[in-house]
């Protein structure tokens, strides 16, 4: 059903049959659907309305809008995108603009060229989706979208495409399959560059991980997420649960509300004194749009393509915006910076004037009654153990003066509350202190070959400086809830807390299924998403291809070989198939030749078969039956694979005596 062609009335004559147009609309909707959650609601509604409008034009004969309303719609949607994103440049704004312009293109689709533009736009939307996620379900979904678009492309470019594009689904699948070897070759051999092609904006704020400051309640909100923070593969046995502290950002400045990083983040990292063997492991870190990496406390070396900050925080050169895989070594037993210069000591004792007077008074009491810093620490931990403090994900609001409110009123908090308050108490008592954030814990996968650390394992603890010992880790949370270090979050809070399912100690079929899927995701991450320059050089280096010139040479050779293989396969597939009846009769000729009877040039199959029957009277009936069956199949149009199979079996069973009659000695001049 099409509307009559009339440019003045705004009508449009469809270049596609209605069913093919409907398939095109559905395919474009499918590849654009994953972007709908990121687009403004009004834009999603506008795109949907434009698609329905185009369907009504095709199926109900509605007139298409003339040129000037289309121009107004284009300007309005472009202005809306600019207002929503503040720009028309960039990934999010660009995807939104491309989606809107594609929907508008539907209204002016008249020629085959317009249809091809829309199909190519569909391929573009598939590519942009991979800039947001590369998970296995997304890859499979988008591969199906590519297959559907390819089927439409075949239908549109063929004159006999008809109104049933799904008839070309098999050919589209073959075309996609033919491209897979080239895709794999390019993936493995094309030289990788560090980092993504362009910086991606922060679009994971809900589970972005640890923030660049520690405010009351920040980590408790993060710990309600069961998302994976990173995975770890150990070369050997993992450390015991109580020593799985994963070091991240360190905060040294306190403003009365939040703990913040030092102003000067450059400088050499102090060299620790280590004891015992190092633990070697590989981290697969999920993107979190920050520069810090994570390492088992205490890292022995800087991460590849990164450095150690002055407080031994592992740092990347650029924000982590894609899955990152790096190797590390750490020493669980260490002594850090036994000597502290006076200027740094003052920095780690600095507090805002007038903050938390009741906590200051308590700390001053500890200082007067203690002989050294270690005794102050012991008094602080004993205070937390003996005064009914509670560990909870949902603490009551301690008020504006949050440290005094926590210590003397609510007495309920999460690790961030206790770490921040304890560091304040230590400084007020004359003990240099700083707050360290990271993760505590991790659970081995069902297969036992890697450890999963989730956002629910986010944690904060304190480092205090003690004379003769240097920086010492003190975890005030374990004084309130000793089970936190050994049993994780799920085993340390009371029932009814909003603990994510994957952090709960009890097992369920759903949790087991998700762990199995995580093992599949880990293999995908390990060999696909984390296949960066380091892994590529390490893998190809085993074959002597670790350097760029050799990679390029191998890439050229592999592409040529793959192209030649595909070409040869296509040529073989296009070669005409041998006729089954002719093949059976040729086999009969070979048998007769071995028995002494050869077919004369120009002798037809009827005469040759009759001469063979005369020459071998003992097999006369079989030879005549074979001849007649062959003639029916070749010249009388007899069809059916069964008839050809019976002919083939008759020839195979035929046995000829090697002594022919005198008739076969004739010249065989008769022609068929």
C-alpha cells in the first residue's frame, strides 16, 4: 500500500514493499533500543513517534510531511539535543543526534539510496553501542542486529528482493560468518595502542567505585551494590581472609566534614621494609573513571603503565575507562617509613579549629593517660569495643557534628564513619594518622581459579604512625564487628540490612548461576576486553611477533591468506556439481574397460549398453537395466535422488567375467 506520488501534497512513493519497510523499521528499532536508556525520555518518545508515523505512511497511505515541516523538526530536535547535553559534540550527544536524524530520515525515504543510508546508520548505531558496553549478552544481541541489517541490505540491493526480506536470512548469515575470520585476524594482530581511542565520559556514577574524598555514609551507599569491582588471579595460594586489604586512595586532609587527598600528589613513594615472600597476582579492574588502581596492601612495585603515589596508592596514567589488566606483587608483612620528618608529622596531626569538641576532650584524656602512641591506639579500640557501638549499612543521621554524634549519641555507623572518626581521635591525641580506602575481602569463584572483589567489599581503615614501627594499619571497624575481616559484609551485619545478594553468606541457585556466568564473563574479559598492548605483546612474543613491524607483516600475510581461502571456498561452491547419473555410468564404463570392452568415440549410451549386454550375456539383464535407468534419468526427466541412488548401487554390485564374447572385438562404429 503506497500513497500517490505528489510532491506538492507531501505524499511519498515508497521504494520498498510494505513488509520490507516494516522489517527495516523493526531492525532499526532493535539496534537503537539499547541506547533508549541513555537518551532523554522526550527524545525516545520523539523517535518512536517518527517511526510510527513512517509506518502509517506505508500501511495507511498517510501523506508524508512536506519539506518545511521536516526542516522545523530537524532544527527542533538538534536544539533539544544541544540543550540536553550542552553540546552537539561528544559520544553521548553524538549518539543522541544520530538517532534523532535517523528517525527524521525515515520521513524522506523515497529512493533506494535513502534506504541504504538508513541501513548504514543502523550499522553505525551498533558500533556506538560497543563504546558503552562490551558484555557477552550485548555482543550477541548486536550480532543478531548486524545479521538482520545484512539480510535487509541483500533484499534492498537485489532487483528481485520482493516483499519477504527474511528469505535472505541464510545468505546474510553466510556473509557474516565469512567476515568472522577477518575480524579475528584484525583483533589478534592489529597493533594495539594504550588506552581507548578517545576519552569516554563518566557514565557509571551509580557503581563508579570509591570517590576522591571520604564523606560520612559514602562507602555505606557504595556497599549496597553487588557489582564487580575487580577480579584477581593469584600465582599461588591467596592470602588469608584477614589480610585481603586492597589499597586504594589515601586521604590526609580533614575539613571538619570530609577527608580529602593531599594537595601535593607527586613525589617519590617511600621504600617499605618487607618480610616474608611476595604475593604475585594479576588484577582485572572494571572501569571506574578514576586514576587509581588497587593492589594488595602493600604493593612492592608500580603497576605497568602507572606509578605509586607518595602514599603508595597505585595510580594509572589516565582515568580507567575500559577494563584494565595488570600484574602486581605485594608484601602482606611490611614496615613502612619508620622515620617521619617533623614537617610531615605536623601535616598528619593537622585538624580544623573548633571541630568536634567532645571528641577532642576524649582524645586528650587518652593522651594524658597513655605513655606512647601505641597505648593511645589500644585505648581507642577498647573504647569502641566496650561502649555498644554497632556496625550497620543504614546508620541514623549523627547530625552536623558527625564525629561527636557518632561517638556519643547514635553509636552506629559503617566503616567510613569509624575510620574517619578514629583518625580524628588519633590526631587529637597526638598520633599522626591518615585514612586509607579500598576493599577488604574477596571470594573465590566456584572454579577456584580467580577471586571476585565486589563494590560491597568497599572498606576504609586507618594508618597511624608509631615511633620505631612506622605506619601501622589499624581497622577500627573490626573492633566494632570482628567478623568483618573474616566473613565479609554479609556475615558481619545484622539480619534485615540491605546487603546485596552476592555478598550474603547463604547460597542459592540464583547466586550459583550468577557465579557461573561470572566465570564466562571473566574468560571474555581476560582474552577479549583486556586484550591490550601488554597482553598482545606477551602473546605474540611467543611466536616472535612482539614488535610492531612484525605484527604488521603478520597481519598482511594473514589477511591475504584468509582472503584467498574465502575466495577459493566461494569458487568451489560455485563450481557446477557433477551429475549423479553420469558419474554412475562413467563408473560402468571403467568396469567394462577393465573387462576388455571400451566405448568407441561417438558411441551413444544406448548402443554402448546394448553392445555390452551382448558381450556379457551372463550380466545382460543387469546391464540393460542400468542402461535404461541412466537414459530415464538423463533424457526423460526422471527425478528423485532415490532413482539415482539405485542406479549407483546397481553399478557398484555389477561383477563382469574377464572373458568377453567375440562381439566385443567389433569396432563399435554404431553411434547412439
